[in-house]
C-alpha cells in the first residue's frame, strides 16, 4: 500500500482496499467521488491533479507524507 501511495497509484490503492473486502461504494463514501469515478480509476484512469490527490488522502485518512504531498508531517495524523 505504501509503495502505491508513494507512486500516486490510486488504482492500486483502491484495488488493495477491495482485496481487503471494501466495495466501490465504501471507497466512494470515504473518498467522496461519485461511484462512476471510483470505477473509472479502478479501470485505469490516472489521478494526477494535486488537489484531488490531497482530497483522496485526507478523505481516506492517509497521511499526506505517504503520498509525498506535503514536505511537512500533518499534525492531525500524528495524534
């Protein structure tokens, strides 16, 4: 998972979540994109926009530094 996050490989992140038993609907509720967008990413659509990557990290509770999105640790995730 950490390797996929570091590469911004959201497709693999979503697939790993699915392999742990989470559905596309679950992922959509957490990451807040419409379910068709989750499906598109799982089918290979790349996520490259910084703001979208930050939103996905924040919504899924992933520390931004795991995705190299912030040069400084996020204090909210250090608690």
